[in-house]
C-alpha cells in the first residue's frame, strides 16, 4: 500500500488528523494496534477547551457534540470544605464544553467511515523504517507482514508507542516529573454533585467532582499510587470523597455502585523535538500532563492543528510551517505543562508537606484566588485554553 501520510494510532488525535487532511485532499492510512471496540471502550477526560471545540466544529464534527455536550461557563475551587466559583464568561468571555473523549472518538470514526477513510485495526509489531529518507511502515496482521510506503509518518501512538522510540537517543531530549501520588477514580450512574466541576484542596488530599452527562458522574480522590484498588470499597470511597468536598455538596450528593474504579499515576513528561526528518509526534507520544486541568486531549488537538496546517502547506509548496512544527507546538505544550504543574501543586497534598506551612500556603493562595480578579483571569485563560 502507499499513502502520502501514514498515521500510527487510531485514537482521537490520529483520526482527527486523518479527517482534516482528507478534507484538504491528502491521502492517509491509520494503523491502530487495538480493535475498534477496545478504542471506543476507553474512558478518558471530557473537558474540551474552546479551541478544541472550534476545531471540531470547523472539521464538520460538531453536530452531536453541540447537541449532547454540556457548556461550562465556570468552575469551582474549594479549600477547608468551602468553595467559590470562577466565572469564565465574566472574566474572559469564553467557556469549556464537557463531552467525553469516547464520544469524540465515536464521532471521528463515523466521519472517517463516511469518507471511506482507511483505518487498519489490530496492526501488531508496527515498525518505522528509513524516517531519514523515504519512509515506510511494516506491521503484522492476520499472520502476514504488511508494508505501507509514505512521504510522512505521524506518531499518534501514545506514551508507550513505537514512534518516539524510533528517534535516536542522541537526538531526543526528554524531561519527566513523576508525582508521588495517584488519582483514584470512580465512574457511577448518578447525578453529578454539581452542574460544574469542583476542584477541592483538603488536608487529607485532593478531590475532584466531575461528570460525563446528567446521569453519569466521574469522581477522583488523591490516593497512594500503589494502593490496591480492592482496598477501596464503594462505601470507603464515598466516605473519603465527602470528607474532602465542600460541606454543602457532600450533604446532598447522590452516591451509588461504581461501574469503573481505577488508580492512575500522575506525571509531567515532554520529549523534544516533535519532528525528526520525516517523522512527527503528536499528543501523548510527545508529552504527558497530570489530569489536573484536563489538558491531555486538548494538547493533542492543538498538535493536530499545527501539524495539519504544516502538512497542507508542505504539499502546496511551502515548507516553512513543517520546519517550524516542533517549536510551534512545543511553545504551547510547555505553557500547558506549567499550568498543569501549578494547578496540581496547588490542590494536592505532597508527602512531607507541613500542615503548619505548606497546607497554609495552599489555602492562602486559594483565598487570594477567591478575591483577586487578576488571579482568576489568569486561571480562566489557561483552563479554557490559550490561543493557537
């Protein structure tokens, strides 16, 4: 097979890039290691920046999102079991949309199917060859080895994928910060505790009240990353969550059986450069952020924005944007990494923190946020999304 661009990874970033390039008249093939059912079963974040929403609408993918998504014009921060609201519309005139990543992926699959896009699932042992010159990809499927010849390879295959590992170690620079705790997350068929997200700082640890829709709630509490999930019964989770949320929310929130429960580690990771010869990296293949502030999917979409523009310009005879892709994408990545690090540091309890100093410093900063329009504006600009 031959295609102008071979995309490794059939998650939302790979499918979105394929869709946008198809609309510009470029050929793509997407290789995905897992089955379609597996990809669509993954539960991920659902807070979309306004830039992500605008790009999806521009690509013709906004109909169901606009019909079923939940516009959030603010968020709540809490400390000492009381909270206050940060009003995005009042501060910056923009908002976010809660629409699950699984739903975004389903919309993208439907769009690629309608356009006759080629998405090859269960592609095992993917390898990238000759990225310095004329690249090609090999993969195994149905007992045979297959080959895709292409002009460009795009790695949308996540942190553990083959794409980043193809870049020589003397070229690739990576920085990582591993946080000394995890998020214990529960999904339940219950009404959300609040119509907008609540981020809670507490001396016992962080908590987040989120949602997928009006009858599907997502909650998190800070927990040791090596805690066995089995240690946390539903009752134990709900009891601990209520201790950390604002008192008025804890008293009225609906609880029920969990339908998913897991502990996720937190890390900040950035790999540079995001382009090496004919190989470009997108999303988690190049960077990971802690989920505080919901930047992961949104950063992947901004990478897609920059790279799609660059590839379209390349085939029109202008190599300036593709030569500048890595620097342009990383400038926004590092700002999002900074915001996620700051927000994580503000809201979580770190091992060794002193209740007489560190906890008081966090509470003082949250109190400052409550009463400073300038501080809230900075938070709103970063949370809703910096411009492309």
